């Protein structure tokens, strides 16, 4: 019985090599799950996905979010996603590539979203993460901040927070920090 499997495997290898040289790379379980997640995406209309390294590299992609309400209305924010081969057993690594004045995103682009850390579960998917990121822009959370200054202003003076967000999005300084235009 074992011999039969070895013969079949050898035949498959010969067929692959005859069809054009290199054998086909097997996809990891994480790649298969990610392919399924991406094919089933149901993002808000104000979000889009792109593959800067080409469609062959599904494990690294970018998502653009353009909030249609709230403090960040009209801005465009780009996030990079790096997905592990053991996805969905490990959350994707998400970074904000757009410098933004936000209580839940620090100046280095780290994102404070519970489902990317302690609340990640394998039943969650990329769509859930994108909706979570979108929600950060429609409802910023000052109770669990990465940018403590922005959180303090949002908590104590929402009008000043709104003014700071607009100044940052139009390209300007908030305190000693310069923010490039993202409108």
C-alpha cells in the first residue's frame, strides 16, 4: 500500500516537472483561509483593498479607509496588513501608514484594537478587522488609548479635539507634531 502512494507521488512530480519546470508551491492553511476571507469580503463602500506586491502575495496587503462620518470625515487612511502562515490562529499585524491624530493610533502607526490583540479568536476574519478599523474612525475610544494626549483632549474638550483632527488632516501641526495632509 505504501508503495502505491510513493508511485502516485512520483507520477505527480514528473507531471508537474513536464508541464513547465518548477513544482507548484503548496499553500499553507493560513493562505487558504485568507484567500477565502478575501473572496468573501463585504467592506463598507468607503474602504478598499490593494495588493502592492501583486495578487500572488496575499499575505501582505493594504486597506484604505475613507470615513464617511465623524471627526475623520473626508480623510483617507492607509493600513498595511501582514498575515502569518498560521492565520487564523494568530491575528494579522496591522499598521497605519498614514500619520494620524487619533487616541487609538500612535504616531508610529501602531493600532489599539482589542480584536488584534487579546480578543482575537480564529473565528474572526479580515472583514471583522476592517470593520473594527472603520469603527475606530467613526467612534474613537479615549478609554483605551495609545496616543494619550489625543485621548485626554477628546475626553476633556471634544470641540478642541475636532479642531486638532481637522488641522492634522489638512496638513499641519498639533502641538510639536507635524501631520502630512490626508484629505
